């Protein structure tokens, strides 16, 4: 009888142990599809501290991956991952700029109190009543510093990226009493989103009319002019030049780290965006410089009806970013900082050198040669360094996009730009890691 308590304790221990093990197994299976790795993430986190960011919790599996990649630049595992990894260079996600902005540390940090930005209205005296005065001030200052656009006598209309502003401009320029929609055209190869954006809303005011070079109608039209051109990279102007035509100039890439600034742009409607000028695509902020007051009013009305204005918080952050860019130019020769445009011009210059060397090595593609031009911003001759490379396949290759896809490189084929699939657009604005992997694959590519 004296052994019963011990036997009961043993049985109790076994039951409890079995229950705990079953609970553990169920948690691994059902709580996370990653099995034991998932359980480890649930139980344990650690911290990873970058150069400029505060300490942030990172799952242990992510920490292990970071540790492994930092331990050696070229392990067999890393090479295997690189061989199998698809790199997405289809769109111009400007992650290249991450390095510069990390160097800036807290210079672009802002604090927005809870009571701020509550009202719909920013400036009731302005035509664009949701335009933040601080953002407008920094837009004017930056254009004056760079010398790429006339701002005097212009109305500033802010939009959720230049995409919304394109639609606002189409709405403002089209007749709302016309018997049929006005044709919207652009010279091929044109920006691939123009046809999609124009026809997406199925507006009764405007419709996509195709390649401006082959447009043969006698009626009124709106021509979209992108300079430097996306995807080609050349500076362009209107193709049709008719008296019954209206123009929208999309100058997203008219900045000195992409192309020589020859003179301030002076057009009826000129569009810019922070995604290409500073790399802050996630802010979704663009602006239009508009000559005509009535056009500015109608553009503002479109945005009002479309989204009831534009985020004030984004405008305030964008204002701080633009201010830092302007300051960096003025502080270039001091110990305070480094010029944003000079730094990123050198990055683009190096990338184009690597690209041309890789293309020469495989002989499968050709790209345009761009003449140097005098840049008033840098006060010297500079290169044309487009954000995208527009490649043509040689040696009877009919589908350039498919060829790159076979090498796990996502790109955008010529059909999206109104030309043949022998052409392809590839973004040069991705991270160093992805860009270098692209160059490696390009150099090794052969039929």
C-alpha cells in the first residue's frame, strides 16, 4: 500500500507529459504552416538594429537569415538561392534610393500631432484648397534650385501621384458637351499605363486614340508628352503640333540625376512626382504646374470628386523630403551633407557602365547611345542616364520579355508600349543586390 502514492505520481506525470506534447504538436501543425520554425517565431524574437533605425523586433528565422547573409558573401546556399530567385524589374520601384536616405538619418523625420490635419481644408484662399502651403513652398524652392521648371505665374495642383494628375488633366482639358470623347494620344513607345489609365473609367469625355505618329483624325486631341521618354530615355516633344491639339507634359524624369537640365520647362500643364524625383513612391504625391486658372480649377474639381483632396500627412512629409534635397544642394561644399542629385547621379552613372559592359559581353541586346549635354544644374556636360533600359533583342529573337523570363528576370515587353515584343523595358532603380544579380545573369546569358 505504501507504493500507491508513488505509482499515482508517476501516472500523473505521464498523463501531464503526454498532454503537453500533444499540445505542442497541435500548436506546431495548426498555428503556423512553417512547422518548428513557426513555433520558434512564436516563442522567441530578437532585435536587429540598422545604421539609422531604432531597434525593431525581428522573428528569429529572419535574424538567422540576416546572420547567414552577413557571415559570408558567397556560400553555396546563397548561390543556390540566387540561382532560383526571380528578380522583378518590371516596374520602376525606386528602392535604389534607400541607401541615400538611410545616410540622411533623422533629417527627414517629422512629428505630426494628433490634432493636426483634421480638417479637409488646407488653404481656402487657394484654388487647390487641399494643397498644404509648406508643400507648395518647397515645390517652388526645389524647381528654383534645380532650374528645371518655371514656377512663376503657375498654379500648383497636388495629386495622389502623377497618375491621378494625368486623369485630372484629361478631365480638365476635355469638352463635357462634345458629341464624342476626345482622343488621347502619345508617340510610341509611350508610357505603358497611358492606354490603361485613359480607358479605365470608360469616361464619356475622353478615350485612348493610340500612337500619335499614326493619328490621322481631323478632330481635337490631347497629346501626352513624356520627356525624358519612358521607356526610351530620350528627351522628346510633341509629335502632332496641330492647332486643335492640347498638350500635357509628363516630366517625371526631368531631374539632373537622370538627364542634363538644359532649360526650365515652360508648358501649359507640367507634371512631376516625388516617386521619381526623390524615390519616395510610397508617399503617393505628385504635383502639376498649370498656367491657366480655369484648367487648375477643373483639375482640382476632379480630385475633389475623386478622393476629396490629397493626404495632408503625405504632403507634409513630402515637403520635408524636398526641403532636405534642396538643402543638400546648398550644403554640398560644407561638412553638413552630400548633394542628393550628385550622389544619385554617380549611382546611375556606375549602373549604366556595368550595364553596357554586360550587354557588350553577350551581344544579344542593343540599347540606344545618348549624347552628353550641358547641364545647367551641375554647370558641366553630363550623361543621359535613364531610370529604365530599353533593350532590343537581336539574332532573330522575337520575344525579349520571354527570353529574360527564362533567366528569372521579370520585365515589361514592347507590346505594352505600342511596339513589338523584340523590345523590353527593365528597371534600373532596384536594390544593389537585385541590380547586380541582373547584371550577372545578363553577362552570362547566351543562346
